[in-house]
C-alpha cells in the first residue's frame, strides 16, 4: 500500500529533483505509435485466428459446434489512456467472423464486434533494471453479435448458445494478443542500459533511477547515467544542486528528452585528453606567420633574444575537466588549461620553451543530431583570463598578447576541438527512437529534445 501511495505521489511531480542525469517524458504520441506498430508488426490477431481451429492441448471441445474457424479479422482500432501510478489502460476494438458446424447440423456463422480491454502495468524488471509492461485484468466486451442461425429458433436457446460459445472462444483467443503486443514493446527497451561508446575513450550507460512514474498525461523515466572511462574508472556526475526541469508549453501528448548540462560535462570529460594539441604549422588560416618575428610585435624582448626569425610550435593542454553550462538559449563550453610556445628546432634537437600561459576561455556550443548521436559544434565566445606561468625571455606584459592568443585559439585550436567533437554523444536507445527528427532547445541547465515521429 505504501509503495502504491509513493508511486502516486511521485507521479504528481512535474519537476526533477536537483540531481544530475537525464529525464524522459513519454507522451501518448509515442505510446500510441509503439502499440499500433507492435500490433501491425506482430500480425497477432491474424495468428490467433489461425490457431483458433487447431486442437490445443488441454482444451475441451465446445459443445454444439465443430470445425471451428475464425476469419475476416478486422483492422483493430487501439485506444490508450494513462492510469496515474499504474501504467496504461488499453482497449482494442476489432471484429471477426466465427464459423463452424452448429448443433443443428448446418453451417453456422457468427459475426462479432468486440473490445479487448486490459491494464498494462508499468514496472521495473528486477533482473535487468529495464522498464517492462505487464497486462492485468484482460476482458472481452461484446459490442455486437450477428448470426445466421434460423430465426424460428427460440431466442433463449440461440442466446444461450452464442453466450456459451463466445465466452469459451474469445478470451483464450484474444487475451494472449495483448501479451504478445506488450512483448514487442518490451523488446524495444532491451538495449537501453547497454554501454554505448564515446569514441575510443569510454562509454555511457543509461540506468533507470527508479520505477518509471505514470501521470494522467505522460510516463516519466528518470536516468542516472553511468559515464565510464575505457580503463573502467567511473566519472562522477559533478554539479549536484543544478536543478533542471521540463519547461511548460509543450503540446499535450508530446514527448521530450532532457539531458542535464552535468551529464554532458561528464561525457566530455572522457574526451579531455583529446583536447590536447601540438600545432607546428607556421601558416594557419588568416593568421600572420607563426614565427618569433611576429611575436616580437607584441613582446619586444623577442627581437633581442631571437634577432633571426624562427618558426614557432604551440602546445595546448586542458588541465581541468571540460564543463558545459546552459542558460535559456545559450550553451557554453568552459576550458581551463595552458598554452605554451616553443621555438621549433631542427629534427633531433630539443625545442626551447619561450613562455607558458595559463588560459581560461569559453566556446559557444550549437547542438544537432546526426545518425542518432548528439553532435556539438563550437566557436570561440571569449578569452576570459590569461596569466604568465613561466618565461625564458624574461618578464613581459602577457595582456599584450590577448588579441594574438584570441585569434590563435579561433583559427588554430577551435577547428581541432570540433574535430574531436565529431565523435558525437550517445542518446538513450529505446523504442527504436529516431532522434534525427527531434527539435532541440537549450533550457536552464539542460538540453531539451522535443521528440517527433515520422
């Protein structure tokens, strides 16, 4: 009783707790599509009809009718309704013709229209941890019955015969169809908690936090994703306290996925070492030649130390985990690290460090989906801080390098970052969802994917 009350209480909540992770809200659009697809793909009613005339083990013959067959099964009309704290109430409306030899010796034909109803309880499988639907209380409701039995027969005899026949045939014929359809739906959750690769650096696994909660309008699934490095070390989802919630204003019955900024930060932490670069080209985009002569225009000491122009090599290291922040309409990637410039030497000779700067800069991030993976494209927002940590050319004012370093990051480093980001981030694998159709929106502390059907 306490568990039921707890589920009902949870189902009334429209916001998440202040915990990092991901949230999935399944509206009636997707659930209708999945159940209808399962019914179509399984052809279950036709299969059940084909089995009706076969002798089943332990099944007693129906008194008054032989050579039972079912034909002309009508295309089912499926109606679903959410049941708060429970799952989904399902009604399948269909019709069929039952034929056979009647107790009078002639060919009998019963044309019946009926509703199959059941409550599909949404649970969390104890072994797999996956969502699972289980049907309860299947009933057959007769809507209309027509027969070719002679009209001169006593109505009570006909009604008793029909009632006996239909109540023996239909439940065993139709109720397994509900279970079979749910089996198709449940199988589409199978891969949900499988580890999915983030390039060669690690994996992400979407694990259910608790049993999915059902409200009158949607099913909510809370995830506690596990982000793991290739060597097995788990990256803790830092950032507790950054609340994120589904925004208001989405159409009734629609479905959304909400990915917290904290989750995205943890996934990018897998790629931290991939953001380390060594750049040796002297000609980069629209930049001036990367030589000591160019640097001398900003640091006069360079001309004294290197009167003859030498090519430069630059090394950038990210020494703190990347961090994503999100405000409505804008997402930033924060990078903290060092930028060290060297005088390039001939092959086999040691390079000479000129200076090492500590840098903090932000990148604006745009999101898209390609091949069902979340894609990120970055561009420089601004250089936030620049401080000198070491120098072999003496003291100089590093602030004079602000414009030079900003242009360098934009032209030389950001393209390398975007190459790394092309690996894409995995999205929850459930119900064969096509994320390529989703509409993306940046909200407070999260990225929202408004899920669409084809």
